[in-house]
């Protein structure tokens, strides 16, 4: 079993691998406010998230779930907020693109009782995870009573967004799945009896759902064909073009992370969140 766990961890971590190292969470853009918020959610368990906003009252908050094991381990330094390389994903790299005068950002870290391994798919589907995120949502509601809140996940983070979205129901206002794991991954994952989103009933998400996927996504668990079956059933943004793969295909440095198409992808997600007209295809 230990051998299976080791293989599974190696395979799953590929969904967050990047050539980048730890980095600051906020760029040099002006008027940005950043804060690491720490909440007690289940007894002594602490759930942290990074809040990014401008000095205006936001109309929407994007709650971001990174991929892989999600091990950010957010911490403040004199140079700003930094995180672990293992937690880097399309959403973490582009968090500043989500933040603007009408949109705040909350980047979800791993709770303290999961710091040993990080988010497994099983935990992402759990009641404990939903409880942790519910506390984040309540904290955001207290800060911004009139603001709409959206759960946005990428890769394995989309598993969080889907299952938590199902659990929270109308406590949130929408769910966005990007580069989602819609089918079985390698055999080592199956040995742990995890199906990712292959058997998920999307009709149980009671709020609006947006799916975003790149046609050239070659990650073993996120082929475009698995996502394309939802075209016509839910709002769907098809992404084409961009930069070629620079990593193993399951990290942010290629189509799986919308490399070279980050700006329009984030723009259209925000358009959808704010109820504005949005493109259904990005080329």
C-alpha cells in the first residue's frame, strides 16, 4: 500500500508541477490589499486563505482552488506573501488577473490537518473540506455582504469546486471548472478508489456552472474529449492556441494551464461571473 501511495502522490503532484519556484502573491499593481486570513474551522484545525482586493467594495469574489495536492502553506515575509512550489497552478500564477476594482480574490490553502500530504481527491470530496470552505464563505460574506461569491477550481482544484459547490448550494453564487479532471487518471489513483469527477452528478450543483477547457490539453486525466460532452449542457468556453508545453503536460506551463491565453481566459471567466456577455471560444 505504501508503494501505491508513493506512486499515486507522484502522479497527482504532476497536476501542479511548474518550472517556477516560490513567488510573491501580489505584483506591483497599485491599490492592492493582501491579507492572509486564518480561520478555526474544525476544532483546532486552521484553514487559511489569501485575500486580495482593491480599496473599493467588490461586486464578486473568486474563491480559487489550486490543483494537485494544493500545498501552498501561505506565509508572510518582508517581500510579501509566498507559497510552496507544489501548489503553483494556472489560478495561483494568475490570481492578480482576477483581482480588479470589482473583483476580489480568495486563494484557498490546505487546512493544517492535511499538511502532511495535502489535498487528496478523497478529502476534496469530503464533508470536512466543505466545512472548511463554508467558513471561508461566511467570512467573505461578513466582509462583503452584497458581494456574489464564485468557487473557481483548476485541475484537481476543480474537484474541490464541484463537490464543495454541491455541498454549499445557494450559499455561493456560481462554480467555475477549468482544466477539470473529468475521467479516471492512472491506475495508481484507481487503487485508492477515487474517480475524480467521472461519476459526479453535475445536476446537483444548484447554482450556475461554467466549464473552461483547452482543446490541446494532453494531461492524462483532463483530455478535451472528456470535457466536450458538456458543451451545450452548461456554459462552456473552448480555448485554442497559446504556447507549447514546457512541462510534463499536467502543470501550468502549457495548454493545461492556458499558457499564452491566460489574460483572455481570466477576462471571460470574470465576464461570466459578473453577468456580462462572454466569449464561448478563445483562439
